[in-house]
């Protein structure tokens, strides 16, 4: 792509764009951000790209400042021309996209599920011919569209799709390659300036203009207009004025000679974000304006009228709109509201009517409230917040105004804007609050705090809100108490869990038909107030409720997380825990709840690791990495940490601990600190570093949180203390452990207790206890714990000089550890075997073709029976990218079909 004569000084930028087109036409995908100040020529570069994208389909989107409050407005621009291809998408993605664009009704979709749908839609469009998506003025896209398009751009791989964003600020689109467009070189700047100067000028004058404009093309083109040669000789006014402001001043000078009717028509066009000429002319009739009013603006090159009404530059639109008086702006918005179809586009009509309102107006506020509801239903929380805020501003009744402010705060919270939500809560508190509204303020403030920091300061906030709600909304009060317990579980030893549990016991009684959340609340609270036996019976009832069907839309998916921790903590029921975590992951995937899915995947990783299914846990870890990368989410990944510790990867575990300990402490996640101590102690015991393991376990010797991590620490402490010559510490931990394992009555719990007790049993009696542990753990689906029982028994037999019997136990342990991929424990068993005079069998070296991590993940999912669309959804890729990877896998493995891969 050669640089055209009309685009001066942009050869490097054009070469980058040309490279992108070549890559896309070759079948790969690329994304690029073109960034620079207003007027620097970003749109001209996009025009150049479009002109030279030979053989490519081009889709253009332009952010419009007036549309920033309309959910998915930008996405609608992009997708509308290709919606006929949506039938090729998986059903849940197609439904999510239809709901987001307002084409169909349905539950509010997760924005990342919408993103997957858009990725799939673009990939389908690119099957016919390569696709170039051009997004101009990204800084003015509505927030929902900006998030989705950035997500799509980061997930492009091999679809034959190119995406180019033009924007002003680096924070508008992150994580993508970038071209920073600066001013023109001096020679090109002078050449461009000469093309618009009205006559001969002094060289010093030109030098000053080039210096003052810093080579900005729009400034070079626009600032000289409207100045006489004498005025040009004096420069462009105060040097302190910002360049965009000075360009706007230049536009204002060009507007000044225009007739009043023309200025009013320009203002009307500036207030109409779509540039729809039919709508503008219909509104013009309300203002008594005819077609002739446009002629001077068209003649001056300020306005272009075709399929759309366009200004020469967005800054011109800005100058026209903001130079008008407030009354003039209200007048044109009123005309646009009257001209907008109330059935075809009620949200834009409501927005124009709101801009036209000079003071409180309940009718307009009610329309905005309905628009907020529609935006919320489409998954546009940010747009809903904007509608709610404007509705509140126009609400004459103080009580109703507070209610709408609270709704706006809730929407901001859901949109991930805690600071904005807090500002609105402060505004709500300034108004007359009812008792229920006061409780809602406290509840939302607590939820916002939990989003920002999961520390010990959050449970008291939730308890305060729950106490207020008891006499006002019993169901919400119970849910808030459960949220308080959930927050206390996260804070762990950093919060008084018992205090929260005692407060939760005062929650209003549920109806005769309690929900699963009601039963879970009773069980978890009883665990800290009435003991394990009482809690277990309540928890069994809660599990029955959880297992009766899919969780209702009104109940948060995160209750599964809490239920899983309760099952592991109280019941030691590995099958129930496995079922809960599997269901948690399945429902989070099906719902597209990507904010919750990382929590579900991490929890599932723990159950798979403790079952000895390390390959499955590794696959989940790869999916977890994919989700957090795709969503730019932040999660302390305890599942990967425990997996690394069980596998005995010392360097990786230490690195993860170093990173996550700081994050857990900063976030106030006491449960994270306990899991870190568990991982350190587990790794130390596997390596034979018993003093280190004991020190790590003692850091969390008396954790307060709910979950297997509490007992995992005790289990490691017992082994480390015995091996370090501190049996009294081991005995104290065993008393705490058996209090819950005896109450559980399960093979898992009783087997762990027996194995731990055997370590403290002296003389011949220990043998029977070890055999009891092996027998019970052999009936539970916890192979790593069974292998450890064989290892500890073999070590005891060796110390008893029963070498032949020791070899049998140690060889069993070694083979189990090696088969599961737990290398540190396998090496420990091998050392013990050598001490008996035997040697461990060496692993057979296999020659394998090296697949990339992505290929390995895809191959594993194929073997699990997933289809290409299912794999694409799981890995946040397009179906075409999965097909591309499979072709590479087949070539490397010399196979020809998915069936061959499954063998």
C-alpha cells in the first residue's frame, strides 16, 4: 500500500495499516489502535485503510458523544448489516446478542457472552471474504459497546478479521498493539499549510504557525480560515490556549457569518447523534426550517448531506452544540423528541425529551425510568445508570427522587463502578430516606465495599444492613445475613466469623417452604454456634434443595461456592462436593456468568486435584487463565496454587505464593492466607522439609473460615509436627480435626483422622490404625490421600525394620504418585524405597510431538467429547480459530480426524 499524495508524512502509519490488511487477507486476524490528539489525522488514516482494503468487507463504527448513554449503540452500528448470519451462532450466544441489541426479550446477558457472540458473528462474516472493522472516535462509544469490542479484539486469532480503533486516550482500549500518531514533520506541515493559506505569506509567519500547531493537520487546515493576512501575521492568540480549544474557536469564526436559520439547523444536526436526515428534516419542520436553511452550511463545507448528515469534524459538531445557549439546545431537543417515533425508538425519544426539560418533569422522568429498565434488561448497566440519574434529576417528588438515585447507584455497582455508586449513595443520604431506603443504602455500600476489598470491614456493614431489614423485608434480610457469612468466609481469620454467625441466627424465620439459601444460612450459622453435629443435619437438607434443579435466577450462583465449602468443611462428603462444584461450573458456563466462572473453576480445580485428577485440574486451570485474560479480571487463583503444590513444583509454587500472599493481604482475604499456608505446608511435607512445613502450618493454626483449607492446614501440621519432634502440637491439632471428622462419619473424614492418629500412635498398635486409614481412604475418591497413607505406613514399616512389607507399601505409593503426576511425593517415596534396598521403577520415556499449550488444551477438550462450537465458547475463541488449531494438531500428530485424537 503506497502512501497517497493527499496523505502527507504518514508513510510509517500507512505501512502498519497495510501490514494489517495483508495479514487479514492471508487468513489471520489482527487488531490495532491508532491513537492521537484531536485533529491529528486518525480518521484520514482510517479512510486510507478502507480505501486500500481491496477484496475485504468493511464495517465502520463511529462513537458519538451524544450516544454514550445508549447501551450497545455502537455495537448495533457494527452488527446490524450482518445479523442475517446470527443464525449460525450457538443458541445461547444468539439469544444474548439479540437481547443486547433489543431484538428479542430475555434475561440480561453477561457482556462477555455478548462478546463471544460478536466474535462468532465477525468470524462468520469473514468466511465469505476477509473483514476489516473500523472503529472511529472510540472514546465516545457507549461503555457496553466499548467493553465488548475490546474483548473481541483481544480474542481474535485466525478468523481473517482485522479491527482498527481510533481514539484519543491510551485508557480507551488497552492490551492491543498501538500506533501513536503525532504531528506532521515540518516539511509536510509547511506544505499542507501552503495549500490553504489565502495568499503569499512571510516565511517567519509560516514557521510560527507550524510551531504553534505542532504539525496538527486539522489545525493547519482550519486555523488559518477566517483570518486576514494581517491577522495571520500576528499568530493565533494566547499561546496558553489548548489546541483543540483553538480549533473550536476557528470553527466558531467560520460559523459567525451564517444566517440564524442555518445556525439553528446546524444545532439541530449536532443534537441528533445518528445523523439521520429524515429525522432531522422532520424535526426542522417543528422549528419552521426549510431545506434552504442548509445551503450556506453546505456551501461553506461545514455540513455534508447524503445518506447521513455529517459535520466536517467532530470538533465542529462540539463547537456548534456548546456555543448555543441552554434554551436553544432545549428547543432543538424538544423538536427531536417530537420527531422521534415513540414506539420505534422510545429510548432516544426519552433522552431528547430529558435534554429538553428545563426543570422537574415527572412524565419525562417516568419515560427515562422505563428506558433504564430496558437498558438493564439488555445488560447495559452503565446506560441504565445514566437513565436513572437523569430521571432522578427531573423527579419533583423528593421520596421518588431518592428511590431513583438508589436505582442509579445499584446500576453503577453492577457496571463495576464502585466510586460512582458511592457518590450516588452519598446523594441519596442527603434526601429524606425511609427506613427501607436507609437499609438499602447500607446494603449497597457494603456490597460495593466487598467488590473493592474483601476484608474484615465488610461483614459488619452487611450485618448492619441485615439488622435494619429484619422488620422490613425478611427474605432480603436472610440473604444479607448469608452475604455477611460469605464475606466472613473470604475474610477468614481477619474477621470474627462466630460473631457474624450469632447475628445470623437472629434472621427472621423462613416460610414453611424454605429456599436452598435459607437452609444454607441455617447450616453455616449453626456450624459456628451449635457445633458440627447440628450443622451437618441442616446442611444435608440444604444439599437436597440445591440438588432439586437448577438454581433460580433470583439466587446468586455464588451460593454454590459457599455450599461447597460447607460440604467439605462439615460433611467430608467428596461425592457431594464433587457434584456441587461440577454443577457450579456448568451453570456458570451456561449462564455466561463470567464474573462468577473463575470462582467456580478454581473451586472445581481443588476437588479435581484432591481426587487425583491432575490432568483435569490442569485443563480447568488453563480455562481459568483464559477467562481471566479475556475478561481482564483479577482473581487470586487458589486452585492453581494447590495444584502446583500437590504436583511438587517447588519453584512455581513459591512464585505463586510470593505473588498471591501480597494480593490476599491487600484484598483482606483471610481465606487466601490460610490456603497459602496450606500450600506451603503441603509442599514442605512432600519435599521432606518438615520444619518449614510446620512453620507454615502454624501461621494458620487456628483459622476461623469455613472450608477444607482449615483442615488441610491441620492435616499438614500433624505430619510436620511429628516429623519435627513436636508431638504435643500434633496432638492438639488432631483433637481439633477429629471433632469434625467423627461428626461427619464419612470414609474420607474417618480415613484422614485414622492416618493422622497413626502418626501419633506408638508401638505395634500403629499398624492397625494405618490399615484402617488405608481401608477407609480406599473407599473414598481421594487418591492422593490414599497414596499418602501408603507412604506413611511404608515409612513406619521401614523404621520398624520390616523392609519387605515396607517395599510393598512404598512401591504402591510411588506408582500412585507417579501416575497422578505428584512428583515431589513420588521422589520422597523413591528415597524411602532406596532406603529399604529396593529401587523405584523408572518412568518409560515416551517420544511425543510437541503441541502448543493452546493445542494441548483443545486436544484435551476434543477427547472430552466437546464440539468445535463448545470448545470455542469454553476458550473464548471463534469456531474458525478452533478449526485452524485442529488442522495444526492433525498435521503434527499425523492423524486425519477427531476420532483419531480420541483414541
